[in-house]
C-alpha cells in the first residue's frame, strides 16, 4: 500500500493506493488551518480502515507539509515535483501543466527541457484570492463561476497581486458594474497573472493539463485560460489529487501510520514561535480600558415627530454604507451601518424610503454624501452636498476633541490618517494599494478559520502570547499565519497577533512614525476596525498614548457629512433630496462602455436614473460628460508628450530605419537621438505611445515581476518595434545621465541604466534584429564624441568619424532646444495660472511619467480640480544646488529635490510626487522630498502608481489636498 | 534637511568602541583581530532576533532594501541594549558607492540615529570610492593590507570548510578545523605576521593541507552555489541561515568569496575609464592593484587544486565569463559580478544556484533575474532559483522554493544528469573548466 498526503495552504488531500497502484481511497477537505489535527485524524482513519496497523509507504507533500514532515520524520516531496511525478504516470504526453492552489500558482513545462515555475512571494495567492474576491462580491465560489458564465464583457483588473486587483474591483462594485462581468474579469485577471508571472517568455502550447482546486471547480477560469493561450486544455480525473498521488508514487519508506500520527501529537504540544507581550496584563486592566472608551459618545435622542429639521450624512464606503440622521443640535436620531452588497444605490433607497415611511412630515434640511461612492449617491438621490471623505472625518473628529491633532481611520479596505496643524489638514497618509486589507483582511481571515469576525477579534483580547506576525502587506501575512499555526500557536494568539499587525502596518508602513510625539498627543481613532478592542488596545500600546475612540467610530464619515450639511444651510432650508414619490419611482440602470474620446480609453460606467439623469464614472477628464476636450493649455505633461510625438520619421539618404523604443529615459532623450540619427541620414521610427495592448504584447517576456511598471512596458515597445520593419533597434545602456550640476553625481537608477540588457536577454524579437545597446555616457561630450564612431561602426561600418561628429553636435543642440522649450512652456503656464488665480501643481516624477499609460491621466485629474500642471524639470533650474540629507546622485531625482525646494519659495505652488510601485530609489527620495517640503511649510502628497487603472483613491487624495490648501489659505 | 552625526576622528580610535554589522562571519572575525592589533576597539555585532528587523522597520523607510533595515536595526538594537558606553561608541558602515541605492545607507543610518535619539554617536564609513571623505575611517596602509589578508584567509577557510563538511567522516571535524585556523590567523594578526602577499602565498598550502588531512568519504551530493546581493548572500541574519539550511538538506554549498566583490569594485575603475573615458592614471593604478590581488588569489586557488579541492579561475578569467550575456559596464550593486559568478558556478559543476536578493533589489532585476534566461540558453543544466528576502517573506516560502530547486537537482544527480556530466572536485583539480560560452558576432 502507498499513502500520499498533500497539505496545502487551505486544503488537505490524501490518497491510498493498493499494491497495483490503484486508487482505493481519497479525500479532499478544507483544513481551516487545523493542520495537525486534520493530518492526525486522516492518518488514523486510514490506519484503521485500510491498513489495520500494517506499515505503508508514505510521503508528505504540500506547502504546509514541509515542517510537519520534518517533525514526524516522514520524507517530504516538494509539491511541484510531486505533480510532475504524477503527471508523467497519469497523463503521459502532457507538454505543460498549470496548477493553481490555495495560494500558489505553478506552471510546469515537461517537454523540451523540463522547467518548473512557482509564483514569487509577491504574487499573492490565487485560490485564496478568488475566495477573497467572492467574499467581496458576496458570493460563494460556485455562484461566482455561475455568474461569470453570464458575462458579456471583461474589465481590466490589475493582474499583479490580490490586493491590487481588489482595489480595481471595489470601484467597479461601487459604480454598479454587473456582478457577472466582474466575476469573469476576476478569472481573467488570474489568467493574466499566471501567464505574466510564471511563463516569463516561454510559450505555453501543446497538451495543457489543468490541476488544483480553482481550475477544477471553475469552468469559466478554464475557458479564460483556453482563450488566452489558444489551446484546449484538459482537467483530468483526480485533478485535485495529483500532488498527493505524486507523493504516494514517490514514497520509498514504510511507516506505521499510527506511529506517525502519534508523533504529530507530540509535535503539536510544543508551541515555539516568536511572541509578544499580551494585550492586557489583567482582567482589571481590560475593564478600566473598556470603561474609559465607553465615555466618548454622542448623545442619541429618540427619533420622535417633534425632532425638527434633520440633516442626513451618507458615507458610501468601499464595503459598507453608513447613514446618520442628526437634529439641529448635532444629536444623533438614527443610524444605519450595513454592507453595500456590491451596489450601494438600492440600499440607500431602502433606508430613505423607511425613513419617510416611519416619519411622515419629516423636514430634511440637508443631505451630504461622502466616501468612495460620494458622487454616485449624490447624483442618484439629488443630495445637497458632496464632501471629500477626509474632511468629513476631520469635521466629526473635532466634535469629540476640538484640539485633535491626529486622526487615524482604519476602515474596511482603506486606511487614512491625517495630521492637523492650525486647524487644517496638514498631511494625509493613505495606504498604498499594496498594504491595504486592514478590516476586510481580518474579516476574510476570520472566515477562513471558520469564525465570525467579532468573535474572532474578541478571542485575541486575553491571548497570553500573541504571535509576532510583523508588518507588511496582507498577502505576506497569510503565510506568516500558516507558519505560526504550524508552530502550534493557538487561535487566540493568532487573532491577537493579527490585530497587532494591523496597527503596525498603519504606523510603520503607512505613516512611518517613529515616535508618538511625532504624530501628536491628541489622537482620535475611528473606522469600523477600531470597534475591535484588540486593535484599539494594540494601537494604544504601540503608540504609548491614550486615544479617543468615539462610540460611533464606524460612522464618523457619515456623522461628519451630516455636520457639514448642518453648517452649510440656513434655517428653514429644504433639501433637494428625492421626495417619497420620486423615491418610489426611482430606477437605476447601469451600463458600461469604453470611452473613445482619447488614448486613455477610460472604462466608463454609466448610471441612468429614472429622471433621465446620467451619472458617468471612471472618466479622467470632462470629455465624456461635457463632450468637450479638456483644456490642455495649462498642462505641461500634455505639452511634453506632444513635443515628443512631433519627432516623426524623416526618410534619409542611407535608406535604413532605426527603431527607438519610446520608454524610460527615451522620454527625455528622444530629441537627442532622433536628431543624431536623422542627421546621419537614417530614418528614425519610434514605437507608439504605450497602451494596455502594447503592455500585454510584451508581458510574457518580463523576467522580474517586481520591476517597476515603466520598465516592464519596455518589453511591449520592443515587440511593437519588431513589427515595424526596422534595420536596427537603438537603446543604449547609460550608467550616467546628463549632468545638470544639481547633485553630487549624475547617475541613472540601475533599472533605467541597464534595462536594455534585460531586453537583450529576454525578448525573442531581438534575436533577429540588430540591437544596439552599447554603454554610452553623454555627460562626457568629448569622450563620447571620440568613442561613438567606433561603437556605431560595429553596426554601420560605412558611417564616418566626421559624420558622427556633426550628428553629435546636432543632437546636443536639439536636446538643449527641447529642454528650453519645456522650460519656456512651464514659465508660460505659471504666468497664465497666476493671471487666472489658479493653483500650480508640480506633478513631479521622472521623464517617463509623461507616458499616459504610466501616469493614468493624473495630470488631467489635477486640471479638473482647476489647477495648472507643470513638471519638475521645468523648474529645477531655478534653485542653487543645496545640501540634502541623502546622497544626491541621480539626475532625475536631483531635479525632484530642486523642484521641491523651489516650491517652498512660491506661495501658489505645491508639489505632488508620482512614485512608481517597485521603484527602489523612491524609497529614498520620498522621505527626502517630504522633508524639504515640510521644512518649507508645504504639504507633501505622494501618489503611488502601477498598472492600476483605478483613480478613486488618487482623486480622494487630490481633493483632500485641495481642501487642505483652501483651508490653509482661508478660502474654505 | 540634513541629519548630522559626528564624524569619526583619529582621536576616537583610542576612546571609542566601533561596532560593525555582521556579514561574512569568518572573514569578519579575522578582520576584527586585524583592527584590534592596530589599536581599534571593535566588535562585530552578533545580536539578531525579530527586534532587529522591527527596529529597522521603525526607523527606516519600509521600502528600502532589507540589508539597510537589518544593518540599521542591528545598530539601534545594540545601542538600546545598554551594553555600550554611549559616549564612547561609534558605528562603522560600509559603502559601495555607485548608482545603487545602497550608497545611501550611511545617510539613512544618520537619519535613523537622529530619530532614535542617538544623534551624538559618530558614524564612520568604510569605502573605496572616495565618498564621505570626512567620515572615512582612518586606515593606515598596513591596516589595509591586513584587512585584505583577513579577507583572503577568510575566503579560503570558508571555501575549505564548505568542501569538507558534507563529506567528513566525523561530524564536526571541518568546523573544529576552521575554528582552529581562525584562532591561529587571529594570532598572526595580533603578532603582525603573515599578512604580506608573499607570506600569504606561503601559508595557503599549509592551511589547505591541514584540511585535506581530514578523513572524508566522497559520495555524490547536490552542489549548490549561492550568489546575490552582497549582504543577503553572506549574512545569516539576512538570508535566514541559508547556508545551514542547504547543509541540512545534504548539499555541498559554494559561496564565491568576498574578495571577488572587492576586486569587482576595483576593476570597475578601469572598466569605466575604458567605456567612457576619464583619468587614465587612476584606471592604471586600479588595474595594477587588481593584478596584485589576483596573483594572491591565484596562489590560493593553486593551493586548493593541489590538494584536490575545487577552486574558481582567476579574477581576470571571471571577467571574461559574462561575455555575450551582460556587459562589464553594468556596475551598479553587484553588477556583472553576479552574472559572472553564476556562470562560473555552473561551469564549475555547481549548476544549482540560489540567487538571493532583497525584495525589489534594482540591480538584481537586471543582472540576476534578468540574465537567468540567457544563462539557461547557453547552459541548459543551469538550475537557478531567485529568492527574495524581506522582513515578512516567510522562511517557509523561501525554503519551499529552494526545495523545488533541490528536488530537480536530486533527480538529476540520480539519473546521472543527462545534459551535464557530473563533475567532482577531483575532476576539477587540474584547473577550472574552460570558457564554453559562445559569443555572438558583432558584440
């Protein structure tokens, strides 16, 4: 007999084979992380039902099986390897296996050189990811598959990691996109993620085998893989058991299962893991803590007929919808807090209808909406005001603590913190897409472990040795928890550990505080997650300060909105909100289209309401709403892009075409090289402006999935150029950038400097096209002039030294002219903005942030707010070199520091920094830029961008910035 | 904004204890002895544990590379410990310079110190690139030579230990031998003995012979090479005790020596001058220095081969390895050296490679992960797995990936490796394998 045990991240699988290697028993069950108990149970079951005390060949496999196998001294088979063993036996002739598990994605190439690929530590789980998304859609995995079968369209969802995708899906839900379409889009994202992350340039073709839970259970997922790969894959019999089968086949040592099971029992008795002090030293300490927090309350009065005019605040959040009714004295009359079930509109309608029914003759004086769905709800129900959520929270916090100087809000999916100085929001921290999770993570986790979230959180309060889970994004936390469980941590200690991690994430990842004094001493905490007393306690302990948690911690946005409405309307005002009759006739139709107005191709969601009013979301500019193109005369980003696109191919004397990829530093050096080659008599063609399609074209050849998005786009540009019939592609390696004398050195970052090497090593197109990626330093003009002819001669032997010299002169002249144009236009925009009394925003990034696919039209969003946009390089020459606390050695970043310094001297100029996810250099530059700005009394705003197309969070941040600026200058 | 901490001055040599973060354990223990003899009071930090990473996270931007988090966390943890007289303690940090963000470690350290309330602690920089002229640690020529000797001897001991340990008949024999030699060489350092090139060349065979006398039984074992970002490659704190883990999996481990990195830094002066122009005298000086170092390295390798141990080729040969794969112009971080070491390992019979880097390490996107495809195309037997390290990447995950690599390696070992002939140390005793890479025309 042979036994194979496969312990995965979420399920446990076991097979028993008889001596003819026939399957006599198999099981597939969720273990809810009770790995030891489950493993023991299954082994004893097999022992008594099949082996009756006899020994059997046994091997253990699976990501959660490793430590366990070691401890009970049973041989361990790496799971991918086990899959291969099984496939070789059961499905000979297979070329490629795609296996998705609870948290792993694997691709195995079996023919033409065996290779196995697993997802990197950043790619997140796939099965767990689908589960998480199903939870978000309020569906079971089966329901989600069914819904996806009805889909008519697919949305673009970031395919990097679960948390990113989630922030793409949430707005879709909020905007009312159809669940079926979202479900299918989720499966497609999984497909893209698997291919982009794992295939890494190797084509998947031939006989493809689908294994693992998600691929077995979802027909749509299989269909998506088939369509994307242009194959017809099969999901074989026992597709869930391949790893276990492989382990059984591989097993070469006999064990008594009874003994193994006993060894497991001993193992579970040892609880060795890194722990932290308990949250409460004693019951009494808890009671004091509890009593203290019960004091922060808003008076609640009965909602009687004599309540007078009322103000309503609606906070349409990412996962919940909150509504508060207050009277003219700010007393709370009514509250509602419920999940938004994917579409907040019907819920608001229901609550309003009930209000009208229960309170005939109700005088509604104002309705104010806030949160993610602010605009949608405002338009649907004709609310009076819309308020950016940060300001709503601040307004509410002031009610509890007039001198509040720091607010932290941990909600379902987002975390917001802001510092308050002189009565205005002086600094905002929003969690970047990679560390979100917070509340909804705790919830998903509780569910995965089989608990209700409240029950789960309460478990942690009196844990004796909370697990130390560290602080990082939730995807990583998943595996830390698994590890802790294996080490024998109790559920209580894990619960407490998770609560502490949420706090550490907020403090060290989002705010990056190093001491409580830095944040302020008067802190209000809010958001639903702080109802969890373990999180609250962990926060106080970590910060070493007593904070105020209002009893309406989860309703602060709505309450603040109501207060705002109250302060805005005069006595006797009647709200414009829908009347009971209108509400009865209310209807909402949702359609979604792709805007064809410009190259951004925004995915628009159009809500049409009963009164014919349309609400469009997902747009970056006003064009789909007003039909007019945005005014670009105040947008230096648009101007810079236009300048570059003006460099058209010119037929040359040599009758040869040079291709230049429009990526990374070419966004600045195109004028230089275009002029250089055109002067030499070459025709210069550039790859087209980046697009989603272009990115996907090259995505399969990206070797490192954690490189920054602008670099990854380069693969698509090479693929495009290869189709344009060029004689050579020119993209030199440049350790050094131009030297503008602003810093101690003038490097490029390693990625910009050497990315051509990666392209040369990984893009199959370049095997057939000569690729010039020599090392060049244009900051040493004399040496460059001397060396370039030789380098060029390797590819074009007929080019003479004299010709190159002339071309180099032309190139430098053109580059200088280009930079001068940018600076001139910058000056014009600044003058025009000043004449029109507009704010000027320095949207500071690097040259390639001009790429619309990289900046996602953020420049347009800023224009929409009525401000002008200039670039960092248009003003960086206006300050003298100065000393920075970090080593100032990268040309692009020297400009950033200089621009920040210049901003501090201009009252109407503020800086917003664009940061590409994965940019290691920006880990250094962001803190420095923040300090330069804050020293000069300016707000610092950072926007982290990736392939994500959701701009909801960006918009909130920008609006908060403008609200804070208005407050500061007394315009509010 | 500037964060200033006092510079390390000459007077402090006698008054201050210098704390050094741990990296390459053996090499650093010898260096410690060299510094002590010259009057420096030094301590290579041994504190680890979760507190170190937590402090790093607290005081350094969380997206900064893992080595910076750990090194700074380790310093602050040490200062917090109460073990040191804070008025007489200084910190030494190495700086590589160049376009990698690692050249910013010292700025990040200063900032963290000020934030943590240790703004009075002097910081010294150890670098060969002329950065931080005011805070460079004062080194005499004699001391510098001793440091070089410490690295050479350390590399040799580490290499020997790793080649004997998996095959030793008596558990602990290689370890005991290494301890013995560390103490012996520390003694030499204290007595100002045997640190000259000439003496080193004479001593190498003695050391190797001693190891060769340890009784061993040669059985085929999976041979694993480790390359990567310098800190994560060597530091057990940074790589979750990678070396020990691999040994526990019954592997022979090969960590290319620390001197390679020093030589790489020196070679880059010449390479940069060749590519872009610049000071010919500096470039020539660097080249001469390289030749001198390489002659010592060659003597060491010859000694190894003489007694049947594996030794890599000379550094000049190593510089030839990346041809056709990556240019020597890629000089940020570990740059071309990392690619070169991978090829050297594959050709030397260590086809199974762990490429260790901090999560999001920029140079390694290029010279590590970016080059694997090309290396595989030229050497189909290459079995390389990149592993990312950061404060929250769990050990389970990392070890699981490594085990996958090892599963493939073990299978090849059993089936007699279809593509690559099994190369044993004895086979290689005659010399390093010749360069087999094909160089496409026009490059």
